[in-house]
C-alpha cells in the first residue's frame, strides 16, 4: 500500500525514515562512518589550496577532519567545501578563520557530502598547520 502525503509529512516531522533494506542501509552508514583517510597535508598561507577533489562519477561523505598546529604560536585556518563551479570563501566555509592554539590538534566529526568534482579547500595563517580528511564513497 502506498503512503499518503500526510503519512510522509508526519514521518518527516517526527524524524522517521523508512528503510526498505536495512542491510544495505547499514553498509552505507558503515562506509560513511569509518572515515578512511582520503587526504592529508598542509594548506598554503594567505590563499586557498585544494586538499581533495571528489572523483568524477562519485560522491564522497566527509566525516572527519583533523587540524594540527605544530607551531608553538597560535594560528587560524579556513576549510571550505566547494561545489563544482563554486569558489572558496565565507559562503562555502565549514570553518572560517577559526583560531587554533599552538601545539594543538582539533577534530571535527559529522557528515558533509561532496559531489563529483567538488573540492575541499583550505588556507592557514602559518605553514605549521596541517590537515587530515577522512571519508568514504557515498552510495
């Protein structure tokens, strides 16, 4: 029996999601949550640099980002999730001029989907700030 529009709106309001194949859904969640390292390195200072590009024909779930400042002095960083044709800046920022103390590592966990050709771009105020990005292919 097909669901009525009222049924669908009620389930969305209550945060309920119907899953036809729980095994397939669980596998998809596992692939997203395990957070394989897909990129690591440093970003340029003063300008944005590309840390990762989602391969053509796929979508990638970014689930983990670690930022490490190995300097003794504080710094700032910006991380942007940029769609194809977009530009890195305030409108695409996940973090914008975020402060990070010296000798500190911060970690973000969540789920942001990056479509094919989209990029993760970053910039840092000092060269001693490095990034590690974890994620996996979407299904």
